[in-house]
């Protein structure tokens, strides 16, 4: 899988060069310095985590990542350390690192923190957002209202909307905290907008938040933003419970299907094996044939 991702990655980030015959991969030589290579390694790993190409709980080895990205160990190691500092990777007992896997308690803690930050962002936006920023947020709501009912499309526009809302708060430290928090949210899997009915609710909630910001009602903007996160948490819990239920039922369903298939096959062959009506007729036929001969 890593090699397949590597080919995809190098096809967009640089040209793949075949082996030089010395056993080394033909990585393109970049003359823009170690900082650029480090950033490229970081963005590639972060993108793979965001897109769930690296699943929560999956173990990543430095040597495999180097082979995937066609890079030396130094930029890969630094990129992995950076992701560890962000809470996206953690040390694996068997060596290497593992993509962080959040349990129920961690998910609840994440959303409590998110509720506080998002509420503060909406509060500050109601106080500091200028006319242009409010008009932009209003336009983004109109765009969301006209999008097709597709969770992935809405998820992309949702991210754009929230980024502009955070910036409208005019607090660089809050902005960095929220951006870092959303990297952790990416580890939780499918977007909550995939829950039936969630798109309509989220778009309505966004509109109410922007209306409060435009009215300069800081308390209402904060309350609505916090409620928006709480409803998102409820949708997240539903997704987690459905995933756990599916995982619990899947072996039972497979076993039940196999048992059903077995009964069906027995019902077809049983009359011939146990001397049923068709079997007796077949035996009479054989005796008649021997008599005629």
C-alpha cells in the first residue's frame, strides 16, 4: 500500500526516476534545501492521515515511509516528530510510531475542548469581524444551501466556512489552537455530515451563527456555536456506535449466511443421498436397465 501511495505522491510532487542500478531508489534531487524537503514530507504524511490512508492504530515504520516518499531519513524523522508533537502520531511499543487512536473518553474530551474554542471564536467574531468578513460568511452559507446532498462536498465547504469564521475572531493564538484541534478531529474517521439529516441541521446552524455575528450579539453567537459543536458530537457518537455495532454483528451475520447456504446445499442433494423420492426413482431406473439387458 505504501508503495502505491508513493507512486501517487511522486506523480504529483515530482517525477519518479527509476533505480540507478546501485539498489537505491531514483529519488529526484531537490536543490531547494532541507526545509522544503521536510515540509514536503510533513504535508505528505499529514495528507495521508487526513484522508484515512493511514488508519488510526496503524503502525508506521520510518524505513517504509522513506521508501514511500523516496526521501532520506532526516526529513522523514523530523516530519514524524512534528506530527507526534501535534498529537497525531505516538510511539509504538514494538518500534516506529502509530497513528493515534482515540477512545470514547478522548473523543468526549476533544469535543468539550472544541466547544469551548468554537464558542470563543464566534464570540470574538461578533465583536471584531468587519463588514467584508461578515459578507463572506453570509456568502458561504448561501453556497452551502445550494450544494448537492453529498457529505464529502459539504465537508470541504464546512472546513472553508469554519476557517473564515476563526479568522474573523482576529486572535492568532485561538486560530492556531483551532487548526491544531481539527487535525485531531481528522483522526476520528468519516465526517459527521454523513449522518442522515446532519447536513441540513449543520447548514441551518451555520446560518444562525452568522446572523448572530452580523447582529453583534456576542452571547448568542457563542451559545449557538457551542450548541453546533454539541450536535456534532452527538452525530459523532452515532457514527462510532454504528461502527462498533457493525463490527460486532459482522462475524455473526457471516456465520449465519454460511449456515443458510449450507442448509440450501443440503436441501438440494439430500433426496439423492438419503433415498428420497427422486433417489428411489433413480434406483428403479437402474434395475429396469439391468433387466432389459
